DNA sequence: AAACCCGCCAACCGCACCGAG
DNA sequence: GCTCGGTGCGGTTGGCGGGTT
C-alpha cells in the first residue's frame, strides 16, 4: 500500500503561481511565520495549494534575499568543487552560496555548468604531463597521489571499453603531517590505496566508478561510487576512496587532473570552504570561453 | 510569417528521513 | 520498536520564450 498523498490533489491548484497567490503566501508568512506546518498553511492562508507547493514557492522564490540570475565565476568554482566532492547534494551546495536555492543551482548545473565543463575536455587523448595547480599544493607533480594524469579513449571508435587511470602511489611519509590541503586530511585513507591500475568499464554508455552496486550509504546517495555518463567524462569520478576531476588548460589545451581522498571518516563537509575555493581557483577553471569550449566539446564527442 | 527546435527554469513527483505518539 | 504524518531532497517534467529554418 502506498503512502497517502500529502493533500487532496483534486482540490488543489497546480501550475504557475499567480501574483495574488504570491502576495497571499508572502503576507501570511511574514505575519504568522510558517508555524512549522506547511500542510496546514495553505488553508490558513486561504490558498488552494498543496503545502509542499507553498513551501517550494516560498523557499525558491518568495523568501527574502533570494538571488536570481547569473552565477559568478566564484560561485561556479564553489559549485564545481562541491559537486566533485559530494555529488548532487544540491541543498548542501546551496548552503555554501548565500541567496541561492538548491533548485537554482541544480538547474544551473544541468543546463549550463555541466556543459561548460564538458567543453573543457581536450580534443586529444594523448597522454601528457599534467600541469598541476600550485598554490594550494606543497608537493611537486611527481607526487602521484594528488593528481594523476588520465588517458582517454575516443568513445565508440574502438574496442577499448574502459578508462585507464594511472596507478596510485603512496605519498611521502612526511606529507600528510605537513599538508594543509583538505584533501589530505585523512591519512589512513591515503595509505590504504592500492597501487594498481584501475580500468573502469563502460556500460550502457556510462562509465562505472567504484564497485558496481556500491551504493551502501543509508540515504542511498551513493557518494562513494558514482556513474558518469560518457559525455561527462571530464569527471573521472570516484573509486571507493578517491575522486578525480580532469580538465584542460584553456590556454594550451593541456590536461590536468585534480584528485584526492574521500573517506568515510572525513565527510566533504569537513573541508574548509576556503580551501576548496583555493584549490579550484588555482586551476584553469575560470576564464573559459564558453563558445570555444562548447565547440571543442562538440567536436570531441560527436 | 509560420513551423520547428532547443534551452531555461518553475514546479511537480516520489522517496527517504525524522520525530512524535 | 513500530506507525504515521510532516518535511526535505533530488530527479524529472512541461510550459514558455527565443532562435533558427
């Protein structure tokens, strides 16, 4: 037996909100607050709306200090950084961006930012030495744990069915104790990395990262293993302990990867936001010519 | 000018979580 | 410990408007 609906769908209005409805809702909440009961609110406010609909309207549109419109480069970086770390936890990401709603960010990601990032993927799949962000790193590029360079295979043009990542190597023994990089805060997860190659299978046009069916978290959010569509290959994704974001340098097309550890004992939210910003801002993330990168992405994928 | 296409975004839907009883 | 109702969240849908053919 399914759940009872939250409201009588036959008697509530659906679709776009009229200005009068907005006014009624806003005035009621400003006067009485939500009362902690959204289900009862529409009746009290004289609205023929579902309580959930009222809540959504308030949170996403009527609430004070809501920011709409263009996202700044800084906001882009924060979104990308957090997405790399925690996936599509939009409410958490929104919490880091004052005035932005989860719905806004989700829409922005799905319609614009994802495509922008897709455009960062290089035309060539030649292996190159990576260019490493330096400001937030205290180790040279030879330190393979932090950033691996990745190899791609053109999709659908050969029998190759996976993406090869370079083997992880253990960090220098003195590294963790001296690093301020948030990605290195959990030493245990680093040293447990096995020095082996990872071949991620392509299945149903999806690259599979982590063990298949590794969705073991209680909320089903699957943050430690994710599927990545081929067209989103710029995200090299997670294995069980690591994630990797690859991008190309907008100036010379050189590819770089940013990666790190992701452990159960250290949630992404433990990362200092400033550190995350610093990491992303040290990449060539910004200053992307969207028109050019779109073109590149198109050429590469089709 | 009309038809069609496509991107954007507000809103909906269903599921999971959580707390009260 | 279980049930139930309310809430929050993420995925998806569908209407609208602008651009293109």
